[in-house]
């Protein structure tokens, strides 16, 4: 077994759910493409205000690129801190957006997993909505969509012993659609499937003509009672 320091360094580059899968496979031969099935909760978050900051920083000349990187990095750091606090596993960075999953534990209900993901999203909106990282630049906020259900990681490649993985499945589609329905930063919208799991624990308003629900941020204190905070997965547990 690899030393803990080695595992921790690897986790800086790949999601823990992928590492867990690779450790379980070990030296067994693999045939790609390969699907790693999951029942999970998926969050898709997209930073709002990035274009405005980019335009402002572009006027600063060469220094503007450094200012832009600094602003986005600081905001992303704050997002990641809250996501990992509630056990989220960041799968992909897509520009100024993120795909995050909360894999369901073997003895955990999907409803409890959904509560952790939603509590993370509500805390993000409570603390990071419309904040200014630097003077003279626009405020940043984030739009969040959450889905729940069947999903998977599709491992593809194999040429030159290289491989890549992508999130696929209904839960991801739900999260993407929810984020697309968001009209401004500061919103958390969950799919109808996810809402059915948590409707007794959170307050929200239905999207007219849709099954999706926009969550109310004023119930953040109430819902903290239901969120079970867990640390990031460790391959030694």
C-alpha cells in the first residue's frame, strides 16, 4: 500500500472517487471504455460576473491577467473550502464552472447525501454571494444547480496508456438543467428528483411549469440540523 503522503499528493490532481476506483482495480487488466456506476448527488456551479471582471482587468494591460487569475483563484478557493467541508468531491473544473459529486456511502441514504450537498450550496450562497475580491472590479456570485440519482464516471482512452474520465448520467443532466434555469447569481435550484428527497427539510419555490425548485436561503440555520458533515474520503478507511 502506498504511504499516506503519496495518496494525499495524488488527491491534488484526481478526484477521490476515481482514486478509490483505481485502487480497487489494482493490477487487474482494464478494457476501456469502462463505466464506474454511482448513485450520487451532482452539483454544477458557474461563477457569475466573470465576463465583467475580465473586461475590467483587460483595461489594465499585462497586469490585468494577473489580477484576473488572482480574483478567480481566491473565489474558487472559498467555494472549494465549503464544498469539501461537506464531503463534496470535485470532479472537473470547466473554465469558471465546477462539477462536484457526493457519492452515496454504502450505509447512507441518498436523501442524507442530498442534504449535505444542499447545505453546502446554501452556505456558499450565504457567505459568497455578491462579494468583491478586489477594489475596482465587479462583485462575484455563483449559480448552482443540483441533481440526484443514477450517474457514473465514464473512463475512456487507452491509447499510449492514457485515459480520461467524464461524468455521465441523469443526475448530471439534472444539475446542468437546473443551473441553466438560474437567472442570476445567488440562486440554488434543485431538480424535481432531488426535491422529493429533501422537501421535508428545506423550503423552496417551484419554477413555473417545471418540476425544479429554487431553494430559500432564509432556512439555512434550520437545515444545518440535518446536514451530516464528513471529511473527504480516505483510501485507508
